[in-house]
């Protein structure tokens, strides 16, 4: 059985950002569970967080610094 993650977005940049964030979240959860029993956040807190950072624009915008870094470090990538 294979376990993997999948994200989507209105742009490739947005989907990539959500993928990176989901991967980091999975890592954080595994670390938290290895250390003991994690505390679950309230549903209202999760919903509020989603409205603040979960928009399509936020996803696209969040990827831009990484894109800039990739292009700077790998200038032949776009040729």
C-alpha cells in the first residue's frame, strides 16, 4: 500500500506551495506524535487560520520566494 499526498491549486505555483506546506505539516505531526500525544486545536481555530492563509492568492504568493530562489540558483532552468 502506498501513502502519499496530493495537492491542487488554480496555478502550479499554488499547488506547489500547498504541497510543500502539507509535507512540512506531515513531518511536524510525526514529530509531535513521536514526542507524545499532540494537542488538537479547536475547529474554530482551524477555520479562522484557513480564512487567513488558505486562499488561492496566499498559495500563489507563498511560493514566489521559493521560485525566485530556484531561478537564481539554477539560471539555466528556464532556457
